[in-house]
C-alpha cells in the first residue's frame, strides 16, 4: 500500500498527464477528463491540475478536506494550490517546500489551527519557499483559538500576503520561530474573545527556539531548541491588534539563561507602514533584538499606566544576559511614527551586560499618559540620535 501511494503521488506531480485510473479508494489518482486533469482522493475529485497548478475542490468533510489539501501540498516539487471556495478543515495544513497557496477572499475555518510545519533539523533552510496569498483564516470557535494559528519554524523565504488571521487574545495569529527572510505584507491579525487585564500574548510573535518559548518544537525534539533567533523579518502594511501587537521574544531566566547570549539575539527586523494596537501590554515590544527599523507606523497601547512597562507604546529592550557588542552596525532606528503609550510612548533600554549600539529616534509624534517628559526615553546606548520629534501628554 505504501509503495502504491508513492506511485500515485508521483503521478500527481508529474508534468505529463496520466490517462490511467488507479482503482484504489484510499489513494490519490489522476484521470483525464474533458475539463482537464482531475486529481481524485477516495474516488472524489479534489482538484483540477494544469501543470503545477491545482484548483482545489472541497470534499465537504473537514478531515477529508485537510487530508486532500495536504496530499496536494506535500513534497518538495514546486506547486500552486488555488482555494476557490470557503473550506472547513479539522486541523493544521502541513505544506511542503516550494508551495504557494492562493486563497483569495475565501474563508478557511479550522477546528484547531491552520498552518504548521514540523522541522527535522535546526537549520534556517530546513523548510523553505512558502507563499500564502489571501484568505480569511479562523478557528471554528467565535472566541478564536487560544493557541497558534500559523506556526512556521526553522524556515526561510516565507511570504504571507493579504491574509486575515483571527485568534484568541491568548494565542498568536502568526508565530515565527528561528526563521530567516520572512515577509508579512498587507495582513490583518486580530484577536477575538475577551482580553484579560494581564494578558501579554502577541498576535505576531517573532521567536527564538528554547524549551519555554517553543514548547511544540521541544516536544518534537530537544535538539530543535538550541536558541536560534530570527533574522531578516519584514512586517509591512499590516493592521495588528492583540493583547500585545508584535513581539520579538526572549528566553526566560533560570535554566533558560543560556539562551540570553549574543548569538540568541534577533537581527534585521523591519516594521513599516503598520497600524499596531496593544490592549493589555505594549503595542510593539522588541526584546533582545540587536538591529531593527520601525518606521511610518501608528502604534497605540490602551494598557493603563498601572501596568508600568507593559503600558509602553513601542519598547526596545535588551534583557539581562550577555548582549552583543555595542557597535555602529547594530542600529535601532525608530522614525516617522505616531506613538501613543502610557508610562512612555517610546522606551529603549539595555538591562544586559552591554549597551545598545546606535539608537535613532527621529521625526516621530509621541504621546505618553504620564506626560510630555516621559514621551521618549532612551537609556544605555553607545550612540543616541534624538531629533525632530513632537512630544505631548496623551
């Protein structure tokens, strides 16, 4: 059966059209039809294929929809999956390398999350070349999933465009773990349900791989949790609202302290032309990030000042540990943003062994509920440039 399945799957992805019908109700088959090349699963058509492009046909059953889509998406061959209808799935889709998913304005509803990959090695190139275009991705519960909707780890060349992702305030719309070269463009990430006053979960999480920050990977293999950070992450033209909006995460204290070294710092994170709101924590928090650019964004935290540092609008902080060298190459650039915060609007500080490198805060309009003098604070940086900002009490 396993051998037959491999033959059938290779037939799907062949460049030539098969005219043979394999009478196996459990397998995937291709048959030549007047409308084109039909790909079938359990004797039902699940897609029509033209070259490497598959137009998916829903099966009506959530589990079979997920199985059928995964059959079309698996493997390393370049393929394009067009979702042309609303689809219900029972759990995560697991695309293979070199996959493009075009979902348009259609809704993909899952009883759990929607996209996940399970890495087999701690390498940025373990999973690569995934593009998601469009789609309204949500959980079947009206309060959303209290977990991760899209989890992508140890991956490179990932692009998520024009997608709307809903999840619970306690979850993550998109979680990037140990990824390189990722673009999230023109997406809406929005929390559902009720936000507790102390919730600090972010809708877009930029994560390193440690046992506490990536417990799902730890369950797969302890070797995957070696503290690899993210690099070259771009978020642009997005609207994001959550307990936190965007967070670049850091490892905890105690046993996790070994992941607070220079090699574990995120780098080259860019957030531009975004509207980001935090309800019970910072709108944007970039922890243990040695180089980042935030520009042309509207950044608002609605968190009360009684939450202290959680009420900052835009926070950049090196936590205790062994930080990277404070060099001119490590630049934090915060420019032309409109920021509203509680304790501070913009707050930059190093609590680590070394100062930050170069910090540029320029052309921003920054408000703080604690007054104009608290709108911008930059501490512990080797070189600081604060110019042409407007500050006021909010």
